[in-house]
C-alpha cells in the first residue's frame, strides 16, 4: 500500500524515519508492544500513522481528552472521530433537548425485525449510532481511552479486526485502567441502595464475602419500582445501577478479582465503600492487551519505559 502523507507534511525528518524503522523492526521480531518516547513537537502522531500505513493495518488511536482527539482529527481528517454516548444528542433534538444517546434504550421489534428506540427512530438515524457505524467501517479511528476500555470489554464491536492500537500519552494508561476497574459507592448512595460495607474492612476474606453479597443484593434492588418504566429518571437510575452491578461483578472475577489479591480497600475516610487494585500489572492482560496483537505506546514524559512496561504487566 503506498504511503499517503497529509497535505501539511512537507517532509519526513531523519529522526522520524529512524523511529519508524526501529518500531517496525520491533514488531517484526514478534513483540506485541513498542514504546515511542519522544518530546513534544517531534512528530509522534505522524510517526504512528506512517507505521500504520506501512503495515497496512486497521488501527485505533487513543487519546486522553476530547481536545487531543480534535487535534488528531485536524491533522488526519480521514480518520473517524468517536466519542462516548453522552456526547451525542438524540435524533429529535427539538422534542428531547435534555436527552443524549446515553439515555437510549434499544429493543428488538419482532414485527419489523429491527431495533427500536423511543428517542431515535429508526435507530440507524441516531447520531451516536451513525458515528459508531462510520468508525467500525474506517481503517483509522480516534477515540478516548476511557470509552475504549468500556467498549472493548463490554460491547466488543469497535476493536474487531484492529491489528494495531496506538496510545497517546501512554504514561496515563495505568491510571486509566485503575479508574476503569475501581469500585466506588459513596456513603449516601450506599444508604439509598441499602448496601452495607464489608464486615471487616481490613480483612481480605471479608472483602470477598462482601462482593458476593453486594452483587446479589444489587440485583434484587434493581427490581424496585424506581428502576422500572420508561420515564427519564427511571432510565438513568437503572443505567447507573447496571453500571454499578457490573463494576461490583468485576470484584468477583476469578481471574482478576478480589480472590486473586492485589486489591486494597480505600473506603475509610468519608464512609464510602471503595476498592481499587494496588497496581494493574495483574489485570492489564484481561482488560487491555488481549484486544489487539500490536500496540504502540507514545509519550513525551516517560521516565523509564522499563518501569512503564512493568507497571502495565509486560
């Protein structure tokens, strides 16, 4: 496949060619992950795109913020731009100005043999669904890390057939995974849901017992009338509770949950119930690395790429 340089690129500098060669060699030698540590302004995004084109791969480019996504799209306007659901309005903005795609509830209509949504009809007209469909078709997609972790681990359509995932600001990747897997239930919400903290907050076996109890308890709470129906407050309360049930369920995971160790209880100060892993090295494979055979991590502030690799379980 011939390399297509963006119009703003006047030349590829020697240091960029060297980086491209070394990263391609790393992948040719069978490594799953390559790290590009280079200062701001050295052209890391261009290097990454030229690597993708050289390999003729379909790729995802992960950023830590919408501002960085917008910058990437300005530089590579042929890439698809995908944000989280709450950033998209519904189809009928005039009738439902307070809603976003995160409020959508899709159901299958047996008569029409199609998905139906109360707010977006047809579902294919939903701005979020249109953006996602475009992203799935595109060879290059730019999205944020938090959205990717949710999509890759719970939905699964975006990472399909992606031979390369590029991570900008990779020094923030560990914190992104920590934020994704940690469980936090503020004291007020815990009381509202009728859920008690662990009987012994400093005993790991008590944490395991709590997680089993909590997942079952929250499943029962979900049957309450306040989480039923099609009114907006009920929809949002139900989705929020479903997210919490899923988060608590991660604590019961036999591979990466509390039984395997490596977690701490942090809900002491304000009376919250909170768990988070000490490090992500024992869970990164499950939530991150399995989603692509090739990864390119880029950063301008990596103190030590060996420490970065170790912290991410490699």
